[in-house]
C-alpha cells in the first residue's frame, strides 16, 4: 500500500463515507488533512536526489494497439513539490468551504473527486493514467461551477469551460497517440520512464516530433490557458465557488505545465526547437495582452483570473528557454504561483462572503474593519507580484536568468523584455486592486461579520507560510527538481 | 410466321401496358387510375404469357388484377376520396418529378447494356408448372414458408390497425 | 569569531519586524521598545564594525542550479562601513524621534514593525556583496517604503502615493534587472569583488562598449528609480503623505541615498563607459536645477524639503557622473545628517502646530520653540553651504570637481546652490520669524525631549560632519579634489550670501507669497503629463485590450465556433420537410446519383 | 421485330420510372400506392425476362415471391391509410407532415 495509492484512495474513501451519510464537511477536511500528512511525510523522507521513489505498478487494462496501460505511480524531484502543493491547497480550500450549503454532501463529494483527480494526475508515471486522472478531475469542476457557482451566467460558463477543456483534452489525446504510434509497435508502451530511456537513446523522426510537439503544446496550452485559448479561465474561476476556484486555478492548471515539462519538452526536443518561436509569440500575448486586459477589469474576481492566466506566461517562458535553471524555475514558480493564487482566491472568497459584493468600485476599507485579512492579503498580493523573500520571486528570478542564457537570438530577448514589462504591469493592477478593496474607508458595500474565524485564519496561513518558506529556503524544491530534471532531460 | 404473330402480340401488350400505366399515374380521379391499373395488370399478365411463363401470367392476373385492385377499389369507395385539388406550386413538384424519372430512366438505359443482340432462346423442356412446383417445394422451401409467416403477420397487422380505431370510436361515442 | 556579528545588523531588525507582525501587534509599548532596541543595537554593531578590522563572514548559499548559483554574503569595506554608520545612526535617532511623534497613533505597533522591516532591507542593500542580493533588498526597500508611505491607508491620497511610489520604483527595478542580466551574461558573475577583479585585469574593457553602456545604464536606471532622479522623481514629493519620521528616514537620509551608494559600489564598471558617465552627470545636473526651481514655489513645508532632497540627490549623482564618487559619498553623508535634522525639525513643527503643514499658516514659532528654532537654523545654514558647516565642505568638493571637469555643469551647480539658499531662507523666515498666522501655530509649544534630543544630536553632527577626515579617509574611493581653486570656493560663498540675503529681504514679515511662477508652483506639470500620457494611455489600451479579449477572442473565436456548428444544424433541418413525398424524392435522387457513380459514367 | 431481352428490359425500366413519377408527383396516398404497385410489376417483367433468357426457373420463383409480398404490403398499406383517414380525415401527403422537426 504505497503512499501514492493512499493519496488517491483516501479522498475516494471520503466520498464513500459521505455517501453513507457521514457529516460531509468534517469527512472532507479529515481526508484532505490526512493526505497532506502523507504528502509531507513523503516530502520529509525523500532523499533520493532526483531518483524515483515509491513506485507502484498495477496493470489496468490492455489496449491492443497502445501496449500495456497500467496504473503506474512514482515520485521524483519534479512531481513531489506539486503533490505537496496539491495537499496544501486542498486543505486550505476545504477550510474555506462554507459549513452550511444546500446539497452539502454532493458539494464535498465533488471537491474530494477533484482532489483525488489532482493527486492521481501528478503522481502517475503513465501517459494514459495521467490523462485519465486529469479528465477525472475536470467533470466535478463542471458540476461545482454549475450548481454552487455565483453569477447568473454560471451555467453557460460551466458549459463553455467543460467543452473548451474537453476540446483541449482531445487535442492532447491526439498528441499522445501520435507519440505512441510513432514508436515501433514492439516497444510501444505508455510507461513514461521506459519512454524516456527509449527516446533519449534513439529519438523520433524530426518532423513527426514537430507534429507531436505541436499537438501536445496546443492541448496542454488549452488546459493551462495559453494566450489565444485562455478566455475560459477568468470567467470560469470567477463563476466557480471559492474552493473550486482555488483548486482549479492553484492546482489543476499546473497539470498542463507539468505535462509539458514531463512529456512534451523531453520527448520532442527537435519539435520544441521548431515551435519555439510560436510559443514565444503566444507567451508574449499571454503576458502583455492578458496583463493589459487584467488592468481593465472592474471586478476583483475576474482580475484574479486574468492575473493567474498572465503568470502562466512566465512558466511558458521558462519552458520555451529549456535551460536547467529555467526549468527548475518553472517547477518552483508553479508551486509558488499555486499557493499565491489559491490564497488570493481564499481572500476574495472571504471578502465576497462578508460584503456580498465583487465590484472593486463599491468595495473598500476591509483592512480597517478586518486588519488580519488586510495584512495577509497584502502579503499574498506582494507574493503574486514577485516580492523577494516570497516563493514567486525565487521562481521568477530563476526563469529570468535561465531564459537569458537560453534565448540567444536577437528577437527572443524581446520576449524576455516583454516578460520583464509584465512584472511592472502585474504590480500595477495588483496594487490597484489591493488599494480599491482593502485600503481607504468603507465603500458602498457594508462589511458585516467582522473578524476572521480560526478556520479562515489557518486557511490563509497555509499558503502564506508556504510562500515564506519557499522564499527564504528555495533549495527545498530546487535541489531535488534540478537533479531529477538533469536525469530526465538529455542536455 | 408464328414469330411475326408473337412479336405483334408483344408490341400490342407493351404499348397497352405503357399507355395504361401512364393513365394510372396521371389519372384525375382515383377510380379511373384504379381501373387503368387493372388494365396494366392484365397486360403484364400477357407479357408474362409471351415469355412462356403461363402459370405466372395467370397468377399475376388473378392475384393482382383480382384481389389487390378490388382491395383498392374497396378502400376508395369506403373513404369516398374526391378529386385531387391542384396545389398552387404544383408545377415545381411535377417538373422535379419528371426530371428525376427521366434522369433515372436515362441512367437505367445506360446500365442495362443494350445493343448486344441477345435473342431469347427457345424454352427448354421441363419448364412448366410441374417443375416450378418441384423447385418451389425443394430448393426454395424456406422462403416459401417465410412468405406464409409474412402473410400471417400482415393479417394480424391489419386487424390490429383497424381494430383499435373502432375501439376508440366506440369509447368516444359512449363517453 | 567576530565576523559573525555582522549578521546581527540584518537579523535583529528582521526578528523585531517578524515578532511585531506575528505576536506583539496588540502590545504597542512592547513592540515600540523591541524595534527601538533592535535599531540601537544594530547601530552599536555598526560602530563596532567601523572601528574594528573584522572581515566579512563567509557567504550563505541561497539557491544554485547548474551553472547559476545565488550566494548571499556581506561586503564590509570602507564604503559599506560609512554608509552603514549613516543608515543605522540616523535610523536609531529617528526611531527615538518617532516614539514621541507617533505616541498617540493607534497603529503604532504596525508603524514600528514596518520601520524595522525597512532597517533590515536598507542594511541589506548596504551590506549585500552581489548584484542579485542587492536587487532582492532593493525591492524589499521599495515594499517597506510602500508600507510606510501608505501607513494611514484610510487616507486615499496616502494609499495613492504608496502605489505610485511602489510602481515607479518597480519601473526603475525593470531597468535594474536588465542591467543585472546584461552584466551577468557579459561577465558571467554577479559578485562585486569578482567583478572588480575582472575590471582590474581588463576583461571588462574587452566587452563591446555598446553592451557595457547598456549594462551600466540599466544599473543606473535602478538608481534613478530609487533615488528619484528626473524621469522617475514624481513619487518622492507625493511620498510626503507618510508620517514625517518616515519622510526623514526614508526620503531624506537612507533609502534615496541607496541609488548613489550603489553607483559608488559599481563605480569600477561605470567609469569604463564614458557615454554612461556623461548621461549620469547630465541627469544629475538636470535633477538638481529642476528640483531647486520647483522648491522655491512650494507652500507645504515637507514638499519644500522633498524637492530640496531631490536637488541635493541631483548633486550627488552629478558628482558620481563627473568621476568622483568620493565627493558624492561625502555629500551623501553630510546631507543625511542635516536633511534628517530639517525633516525632524519640520516634524516637530507640524506636531506642535497640530498637523499644520502649510508654511503660510505658521510663523513666529521661533520664540515658542527655541530648541527646534536653533537646530533648524543650523540645519538650514549647513544645507545652504554656510562656511565652516558640513554642507559647505561637501558641496564645495562637488563644485570644485565640476569646475575642473565640466564648466557648464559647474554653472548649473552654482545656480542650484543659489536657489537652494534662497528657498531655504524663505522657508526659515516664513515659518519661524514674524507673528503666527494660523491658529495651530498660535499656541504651539516645544516638543518633548524624545523629539528634541535627536534634533540636537543631528545638529552637532551637521556641524562636525564636514571635518570628519576619518569619513573621507575610510571611504577608500578616489576622486576627492585636493586643489581648492579660488573661483569655485569664492563662488559658492558668494552664492550662499546672495541667496540667503535675497530670501531674507523678500520674505521678511511677508503675509503671503510674494513672487508666483505658475509653472513652478505646478511642478512643470510633470505629474499631469505623466497622468495623461502614461496612466490614462495605459488605461485606454487596457480598455481596448479588455474589450478585444472578451469580444474578439472570447466572442468571435469561441462563440464563432459554436455559431457555425448551430448554423450547419439549421441548414440540415430545412431538409427534414416532414412531407413523405419529399423524402421519397431525395431517396430516389440518392439512388440515381449512386447508380450514376457506380457505373462510373 | 422479334422481341429480344433488351425490349423487355427497356419496357420494365420505363414502367418503373412511370411508377416512380407517380409516387413522387401525385398528392393522394392511394395513387401513390398504385404507382408503387406499378414499380413492383416492372421488376416482375424484368425477372421473367431474365428467367426466360437464362433458361432457368429461378426467376419465376422470385416473381412468385414478389407477388405474395406485394399482396401483404398492399394489405398493411391500405390499413394504414384507413387508420390515418379516420384519425385525420385526410389522405393528402402534404397535410400529413406532423413528423416535421
């Protein structure tokens, strides 16, 4: 019973317990806390310097053409931090989840499904298994937005999101199948580690690599919110209930990046080279276009959605440059970004529950009425803007230095400059939001229910403490990540 | 000499057949088209006779001209259908129908591979009603039984359709 | 093992800030005490460090991946020791002053927490031994100034000023990061000592001049952002929204000086690109004259002092640009003393006159507040360059350097000196002499000892500062002028006398503003220009981009796909006419087409 | 002119197309049914001709089956028309279009 299987099973058992009329919220909280315990135990006792640990294989079903698809779990320096991120965000999301809500058991059941899907997706070492777990986590998000979301257009938004992500998954599936079918039948397997060894010794044919990489890039890009395919993200996050928005923006979005890092970049290096200029152009769009779109947002919820899409641009910049430092920066920044975005969504949820208002124009004076919320919100806002001493900055500086090494061609430094301008733009809209919502005197929206309850304080403390630890001691993540990446990539 | 007579007979029947079939299709009132259909059936029987399929000729006349057309007439009388009123945009439908059938006829001609002179050989020995019966009850026994089942199903179907109608009428009448 | 003690200077303020934030927030007195203690202990360590020859402790590894590794070590050469003395010394005095000034403010513990955070990040800027760490503390200093400017966040103007400060600093840091990345890609290292060795053995000279200029100008752009030079100076006057001790500490003595300190720190790189030197000197001179002109027309006492700081910073940058960082640093040290004194004096005036900041509503405070009066007088004289005071020596050094190297900039500097003594005398005369014009000023009384003691100490320092050869000697920087050409020294004395006399004559017993220049009073309309062509323009772009995002990408592309799916559905629906014959027709047509196709006609 | 196989085939094609025209053009259901019968008889002619041409009786057996099937089909068809007429009082195809989408 390896810990990884426990990570997936505990939430599912939680769902079963909820189905058997157990009190939904406490079961969900217990399950996610238990998972966090398991994950942190794994994090502490992981000292294999980039090697794989706790591997576990369970043959699942045989697809004649695709070779043996099996439940393969494994952990190394790259996906362990993401698992820890999932643990932390899921606990803080469930702490923020409201106690009394109609149809409570389905609500917490869906949340647990999302958590199980996320754990499975990040822990799996098998192409198909990764894909299936990700789909497994998408459906409950669709339900969560549809039933318990906010805003009168949430039904159409949840449909748009579900269809958009399914289209993305189909493109992704095309890429995966292309990858599998370009292998000679006898060695065709979906086991990522075997694939990595096979492909590092004799790589695929260059132009088939180009095609595969393109499909994988667009497929993962849609799941993450790459520039032209990002419109579903801000709308669906602002329509989603707070825990769902935290889990989806904080954790599930990172699956696309993790996929690109684990599958697309190492297996098709020639393809990556070929599509590099396209990716750079799209990520400039991501940073500048979405950045300026964020500037024009009037609603605190949409602003967070646009800001999380914009920060994806930095992750893509790291992936586009492909140097060891940049890729390690991608791992670190995705963890830090996951924490800061989920924290900010938690703050937004608390402000919205107290004032019932989301428009920034009519908010104000929250820091005066609830000083603790103001204090923690400023820290989280500063983190997402990239203040040194907090995790995001360490990730961003690694990506900037790494991509400055990697991107030598003239105009590619243009992409770098765009990313740096993005830092200024992100600080402008984030500070405007903090000023509009927290500073100043009370706006039209009355603030009642003064003071943060203990669960809300803990829910916010988890990301803040995580960010501070990452900011001061980033080697917790970077050493193991660098070791595993150098083992996984062929430089 | 007798070949001249048989060809004459064929042409008479053929022209009659075509004329009356046009009449059934283009007939004004249903009764007149029913009557012309009876004539067509009789001419088809004749054609079969020229092909030395005497039993089938007789069958055609008796079953079709007799039973089927009587059924038609009975229904026409039962429902006392009136003249068909010409709809406003009728010419569109007529034109497209004629175009379709002309095109189909032209295609069929192309497909039939005419022009190779394929004279009809003399009828071999043993091709009369007895052989037909033996064939029917040996080689084609299964299809034969199936047609029996088919007819049974048809009868049950008809009863079911019409029977229900009367029930509802009675209930409506009673309520 | 005495090297370890250097870490105390960083660890103590950080611990005090963290303890105030997490635990001590409700206990105001305790948090004030903790922060005061940490400030004075770190000042003591700085003093010990200044006299002892302790080396710098070995560096700590922050992060290392492949070829790229970020270390965090301390540099403890002469320059750092002097700057550290200034920072911690002035910081400790201002901590003491703010115990009095902020005594009745409810958010006092938060204020002292932010002050400790600032001390941590400022000493970090001074002590860090490589470019990456300097950048880290650079941004931390920016954030702590954001928190302190926006201390009274209920006031919309304060939070707007805080945002403006942080964003303008961020724009400066944008250039700074580009400079760091270029230096790193050109020379491969970030560590100052290594870079210094590269410069010495000529590797830097081998670098293409254009790229080196870009790197140096990038680094200078960071200094422009932090030390509020002309293009990015707009945030400093608005930063006066913060409490006065904040203005004194951050916007007079320490933070704004970080830019000049950094320029002196990397001067071995700067001097290798003459283009960059001339740009730096040009911007320095421009800032000096520009700010001095504006200062003559300001009515708010803190705005006058803010613009005077701007113009003195211009002086220092001018000195560095003219190739003598030593003069710049010397002026920085002396300026820190008397500008902090002037700001604290203004603070005690405001505190006494019940938060009245307009000088035309003050007046006659000299008699009521003797200690502040005397100390403010000393500060004003030092700033104007009155002989035998510290200001005279440091400003004189810069004038001599300007006189020897670049004559036009010499006249600019001289003109600025004239304007400086004019507006300082105007300020002094209007606020201290004559009768009280506002009711606040009418029943002002002397501030408590906690506020006046630092004034006296700073006044002594402003007098003694000029003679401290120990300071100039310890700097270890080159470029201090040895000759004293008569024209420069004579000119500066003449200008001092002329400016103060004019100021005194014009404003003696004046009831309201005598000379008004519309353009100067409204600060050359720079704020309005920025508002229109930067803020409003980017909001317009944002609106267009936002509209495009929701309608073009979100609407046309996404909805478009959905639309064409439903349109094809509509088209096929028309075929299902419901009429049996139409079906028969289509059926027959299908058969015909298939036959036609099958026969390959 | 001795009638060869082609004559019969042309004849059956002609009758078939006339029947089809009737189905497609006429509006009343009964006439459509009659033209349907016409199409069936066309196939009977062709089958008989081939059976004669190939000198085998299989064609004729098939004709036999066609006739029985046609009979069953007419019975059910007319029952439907009767039921329809009783329900909707009409037998014109363009008034029977309730299955329209």
